[in-house]
């Protein structure tokens, strides 16, 4: 598998979400990232999308349980 790691800004542009939203998700630990050196973080856009889908499904299940 040929993994293409990108910066947070590049990933946000590629998947079409605001940079600050993705940055917050990375800082909160909600999306996988790879730390290079002390602060440089890289992401795989496909992994980010998969994490977002999983989180979205989790939120839907919680909402359904809350409404019952």
C-alpha cells in the first residue's frame, strides 16, 4: 500500500473541511496522525475520512439511544 502522508492543511483542503476543524480534531485525538520530530504532524487523508465516518456513526447511535 502506497501511503501518502500530508500536512493538516493539505489534508483539510483535499477532503474539503475547514483547516481549524481538522486541527481541533487532531488536537483532541479524534483522527489518526503521525508525529514527525516534536511538532510536525502528518495525516493520511483516507484514515481521516474513515475516522470521521466512524465518529459520525457513533454519534448517530448515541442520538438514537438518547431519544428513546
